[in-house]
C-alpha cells in the first residue's frame, strides 16, 4: 500500500527564497569584480570637468548655497538637482579623488541590478528568467559608459528611482494601497530630478499592467469592450505621473535651450532627424546583440542612404507587428519590445540635443525591454526539449561570459582621457570629437607635433572648423613651425576676415619669426576690427617695446589696462616700459 507524503509548502518557499538570495549575492559579487578596475581610473576630459572637477558648486561640497544652487540653476544644459547633490556628497566624502566617485557609480549600479532582479521576481515569480535579465543589465558592454563615466552619475542614480517607483507601483497594483501609490509618485519625482529620461515611466507602468500584472483583464474571456474601459481607467490612474512627465519635459527643453544644446530645425532639417532616429533604433538593436566598436561619441552622419532608412523602418515595423500578433500567447514580447521603443523616444534625436547620432548611455534603461524578450523568449523556445533547463543554463553561461569579457575590455578604455579617445578614434574613424580631444590632450602634455597631427585628422573630417584650425595653428607655433602656423591663420582669415584671434595669433607667430613690422600690422588690423580685444593691445605693446617705440607701447598697455583693470602681467609690463622710457630720457639729457 502506497503512502502519500504531504507537500511541505513552507520548505519549498524557503528553498525559493534561498535561491533568490544566492543568485542576488552572485550578481552583486560578479558585477563588483568586473567593475572594480574603475578604482584606478582618472577623471576624463569630457564633462567630468564641468560636472565635478571645475564646478565650484560641486567642489565645495554640501553647503547651504550649493544646495540652493542645485535646485535653482540650469547648468551643463540640465536641471537635475538630485544628481548635483549626489556629486556634492561625493566631494564631501572623497574630495576630488576619482576613486571614490567611480566606485560610488559602481555601487549604485550594483544596487540597481539587485532592484531590477527583485522587481521582476516579485512581478513574475520566475527566479532564473528574472536573474538572467538582471545579469544582462549588470554586465552588458553598452552599459559601461553609464557606470565608468563619473559625470554620467545621472544614469545610474535615476535607475535607482526607476526601479523603486516600479516596485512601489507593483505593490499598489496588488493591494490598492494609497500609501504605496504616493510613495511611487515621490520616487518618480526624485528620479525625474536625477535625470529627465524617466518621463516615459508612465508608459512602462501601462505595459506592466498588461504583463505581468494582468490588470487589463482578469482572465482570457474578458470582453474586449471591458478591456478597453479598464485600459482607460488605468490611464486615468497614471494622470499624476503623466503630469509630472510633461512638466519635466518642459523644464528639460528650457534647460537645453538655455544651455545652447538644443538644435533648431534651422540648424538641422526635420527629415535628417527622422532618418537618423530610424537608423539609430536599428543600430541600438544591432549593438545590443553584437556590442563591438563601442565609442564615447558617434557623430551625426552628413548623409544617410535612403535604403538604410527604409530597411531600418521596415525592421521596426516588422518586429512591432510580430510582437503584437504574438502578444496574446506571449505577452512579454510586446511588453519588452515597446519598453525598448518608448523609453528611447526622449533621446532618439527627433528633438536633437548635441551633435551625437546615438550614445551607449542612452540604452541603460531601454535595453531592459530587449532583455525581457530574450530571457522569457529563449526559455519558452526550449521548454519542450528533453534537457531544456540544461540548454538554457548553457546558453546563459556562454552569453554572459562573452558579455563579461567585452565589458571588462570596454571598462579599460575609460581608464583616462588618452585611452578613451584613442579607442573612440579607432572604433569610429569619422569621429571629429575624438581626434580634436586627442589633439587637446597632446597639446596639454607638450607633444605639439602629435597635437598637430590629431588636429589635422579632425580637419580631414571637418575641413573648415575654425576652432580646430585655431588649435592647429597654435600647435604649429608652439612647435616653432611658424610658417605653417601663419599659413593656418591665413586660412582662418580667408573663412572669416574679422577673426581677431587669428590676426593676433598671426602677429604672435610673425613676432617670433622676427618680422616685427608685419607683426605690428597684424595686431593693428585686429584692433581695427575689435578695439576691445585685450591680447591684441598687450601683444602689440610687447612688439613695440622690442622695436623701440616706447611711447606707443605705453599707450597700448594703458589701453589694455582700461579694458582689463588689475591685470598683473600688463601692469608689470607697463611699469617696465615706463622705467625704460625714464632711463632713455635721462640718458638723452646726460
């Protein structure tokens, strides 16, 4: 006679909790290990200055005036007070030691990973699918930029509030708790103040209402008309969140406009923006599954072939239609896909901010949608195989190992400015910014020949860029290649005859060559075009002293001092010129 054994539900629940805890610990340990190398990284010459090291409101830490500034100022074309307070707190703790700033980013990224895991597990009760999504989030190479770049604190910080909002919202959806709803709204507001990209979160809430919360219908037999009425009710439920998103969007547009980062349709016509947006979506998809040749900057292309736009648009429509068609049976597919599509909308480039076509950091939250599709989709695909668990485990191990290796390598490129921009120049040969920044780095290091080479490469991409030409001429002059420098300054003047800096720099090069009369003429032309340009007056005075015209030199020094009162170097040179003039008069009398 058989004996039936009772099922110990408590034991099963404890085993489940143990698996969740162990997997969370493994996720945290692996992510920390992979990213720990940032502890030896430096700040980079790309926004780290204006966000941290050269921002007096940040470098003086958490003070009353700085707290007020964080909430009232528009700086770096952004209004994100919570991010500013986070940077100030870092300075309060670590000073300007980059190690602390970088490791804080890593710690926040690890916490976001764990919150994502807990969120998906609570929503679906699936340990391994949820864990795989969290692992992909933690270890994908496209996410390195958000974590390894100190100035990109806003990405990792806003993710904390994104996941916290969804966790609180899930609690509200299950228990209809008003306190959970209000806490979710507060978390959402804090997230918007960390980075306004969270404006799409109300849409993601609606997607989660469809799956896995299943709030659109109680069962498969719910009439369509009732589903529509429920959807309308769910939208009404999100009105406070939607209102906050609209307000944040208006603030962001204002901040970007004030900072000069927002490109008008006069600068870039609408069609190229739409074309770039379509191609950018397809590029993000490709990089999600083949993350190679990643770079800190992808320049806007001068032209996009029509076939590329059509193919990208066709791909987006095809996947959209396919996921909608499969949605009733596999609801995670449309949820994941439209999570990806909608969360990229604020940064896809229809409203162009900056000169980039796309950016790795923009994928930090959107890729989660693709990860959900992949994790649940692959699990579903192999569930009928005899050893489907083993197959899934093998595929997960192989893919995560490959991604971890690529991520480790990508983190290394962020070690310092030189490694970062050297890699960017190799990965994206058309990157003007990478070449220009390399030139600036070499110039700071005193390697003027290398600086001139990099500026030349940048000019091969943008031949008439005045700023690059100016830096190239300066690099030639510092390397004592005066004829080459003069040639570059003349090239600038051919583009803009009123460029007083170019005229003054040409005067400097001519003076260094010993052609003092030609230098005086160049300075004189600069002053005739802009009599308020101080370097033209002061440098002309220096040359006049050399040529013996002390009276005129003193007049130029005095003109420079009127424009720049208290300039110590000009005051010292003026005193020397007057002293020399006095000695000459005494000598003449004697």
